[in-house]
C-alpha cells in the first residue's frame, strides 16, 4: 500500500497524443506557469472551495458542506460549466488519489498500453508523488514493462530532475519562446530554467522530445532561427515537435489570437531542417 497522494485532474486510460504509442495519461492539478495559450486552463489553479461553481451546475453534481465543495461523479454529465466559472482556474472535479489507487487504474489498462505519461497542469509540481508512482511501476512485476514519461514545462530545478531521472524514462519539454521576454509575456516567467532542464535531460539521454509552439504573431523562433537551430543541435538527435496553436478552449486574450495553419508551420520546419535539425515532427492536425 503506497499512500503518497496527488491532486489529479483527469485520467485518460488510452491516449495516442501524449507520447509515443498508446499510453495512459495522468493529468495532475496545478501549474507553476500561467500560460495565456493554455488549452487546459482549469488545471492551473487549486480549488479554494469558494463555492462559486456550486449553483451553476445544471445537474446538481456539486454540493457545499462544512466549507468544502464535493463532486458527485455519478450525477456529473461532464458539461464543463463549472470549469468556465471558476475564478481560480481550477475544477471541483479534481480528486486526491494515492499511488496505490492510481496503480490500480494503470493495472486495468496495462495490457493495452506501452506506458504512462504524467502531464498537467505541471506534473513536476507534485514531484514526491511522481517519484513514488514511477518507482512503484518500475518495481512492479506485472507493470514493470511500462515506460514512464513526463510532459513538462521544464521549470523543475536540477535537484528535482536528479530525483526523478532514475525512475523516469524521459521527458517531453516545451520551449514556448526563444527569448526570455516573450516567454515571460506568454507564461508569466522567463525560460532560463527551461534551457537548463533541456541541457540536463539531453546530457542524461532523458529528453524524449522538444516541443515548439507556433502562435502566429506571438512566436520568435524564426527571428532567432540560427541560434535556435544551433542550440537544438547541441541536444543531440532529439525529436523536435512543432505544435500549432489553436484558440479553441483557451481563456482571455489568447481567444482572439489567430490559430496556426500549415503555412505558419512549414517555413519553420524548413528553416530548422536547412540548419541541420533532422527530426522535425509536424502537427498531426490543425483546427
Ligand atoms: S472549483 Fe473553483 S469555483 Fe468551484 S469551489 Fe473550487 S475554486 Fe470555487
Ligand atoms: S462538469 Fe461541472 S457543471 Fe457540469 S455536470 Fe459536472 S460538476 Fe456539474
């Protein structure tokens, strides 16, 4: 029985967009960035039980009792009304689950998946849980074959990565902008730590994928293409995934931003390839 707990936003038993192959995707609640372009903005904050969402639920799935909001999963119809109303960018549907409870869910999917990916929010903000979960999986006789990946914004400290790397097969990291100024505009923090994380993970052969997000008019990769390509080449033969921003699902000013099209992505892919970046992966879909 492993009782280390995490606040879990969602579990998707079978996903083919959260890393290589079919994977169980575990989304942890809470993030240390505040990205304008976040597609899961209700995973950023933590519920403070203000109860603003309770009367808005059209299906009576939320109740307030002794200062705490409870969610009735049986009554919930997943309409997401509560997510759009929350002033904390949170959800009343997040659950506190122990490592043992999550392992039980992974066990049900284990025969059909190649591994698990822990995402968020920002997975590494709940590092002790992550370490305990990956360690338990690696030592499991029935699930030890599953690969353990983390989908991260790269803000974890070097000390944190050193705790995680021994039981983690790899990390997929977003470099949301080349310049610290644009990264700060997009996320609220600069990207010095992201570069440190990328170098560290690459040096330990734990960088599964580097991700670049193309947001038309809010993107500086082309402006710094020589430096960007040179940096990527120092990481080795890491795959570079180009993601296309789409406005669907985001909150605030980013709702007005233009979604990226093939015509926005192709020049960046060509510019990287022309500078010796070999493994460029194009978006699977555009919205
Ligand atoms: S989910 Fe948001 S709106 Fe609902 S109680 Fe928690 S903080 Fe308040
Ligand atoms: S998603 Fe939220 S608002 Fe919709 S039924 Fe479930 S608890 Fe209620």
